[in-house]
């Protein structure tokens, strides 16, 4: 949970000084999910005392509305139901955090060599079509990243002064996480494959290409969170993302392929 989310009124649970310190000092015994359940149970009890029929109708609506989304974090549920100030952006931060966390954990594990997969040996006669497939796939990934970041988030948030769509925001965040997962899968296909000479240089240029894409993807929730912390309503903020392949990537691939072809001719 970010600092902005932690200090939001939707996260408020009124406790005495002793209990407040007890809960804050022991997050393992009192995790965020448990606190949200306490908050929800208390609200249900108070609502039933104030007006039973209205409370039941409200609970039925909230339950059915949340069912439309499938699995959500506790905080995302609260934001969707309460829709407080800047809820569109807070929901985006939480959904991206929740959906992308396991993917980034897996990416970190791959970077540190903490897991392996069966190695696929690429026969020299199959290398060119294999490379073509990898290049086509990474181009599609970059295009999807760019479209989501440059237009789809803004569309889900809605025009200035108009409420956004919670379903659209959740959908876009999940699509963004799916692209991150595809990027990870692409990198795994490269890392856990082996090629023979003279294609090792070409293969080496592919490894690590996903790093920049992951770093750019990580910037989106961080940027929105920083803006929310500033609490500036009358300012315009811009995030410039460079969702592209490394500089001269295609040129370097082509040059390495030419060297590989020349080497192959000399061996004939």
C-alpha cells in the first residue's frame, strides 16, 4: 500500500492510541486485508442499525458490482465502491500494483537466475524463421505498450471534469499487465534457447531487450503516485515514456545476421 493510499480517508479506522500503535507495529498479525475486513464488518453493522432495508439493498448492489471485476485487492474494492477524490488515478495505481507485482517478481527472479526452464536448441536451418518470429512478437509488444500508455489509460479516466469508468480502468490495467507477462515470456524464450555458430552474436543481441520495457512500465504507477502525493489540482503533469527497442537494435541485428551469413559461406 502506498503512502497516499495509507493516509486516505477511505483507509481510516479509528482506534485508541494503544491499539493504534499495536496494529501499526505488527503488520504480520494485522495485515491490510484483515483491517479492511474489520472496516467492512463495522460498516455493515452500523448501516443495518441506521436503516436495514437500505443497507441490504446497498450490500446487494456492492456485491454484484464487485463480482463483475473478478479478483481484486481489498484496496481496489474500497476505491471502486467509495469513489473518493482522484479515485480514477488511485484505482489505476492499485490495479497496476496488484496485477503487475507477480510479473515483476518473476522478472526479478529471471534476472537473478533463480529459476530455469528446459532449453530449446535452435537448429541452424530454423534460426532465420525463429528470429523472424521473435522480432515480430517484440514489435507487437512495443505497439501494445505504446497504445495502452498513450491513449487507453486517458480514455478510461474520462475527460476533464467527467467521471471515469471503473470497469474500463480495471480492464486497461489488466491488459497492461498482460503485455508485461508477454514481455516476460518473450525474454524467457530467448534466455532459455541456444544456437550454434555463427548465430550466437545475433542471439546475444536479443537477450535483455525486455529490460527497458519493464523499466518504462514500472514508471507509470510511480508517476501517478507522485502526482497524487503532491495534491495539485490545477497543474498539468506529463510523463514521457520511451517504449521502444534499444537504440539501433534492428540495425545491429541486421549487421550481425550479415556477419553470420558471411561466416557460413566461408565454412562451405
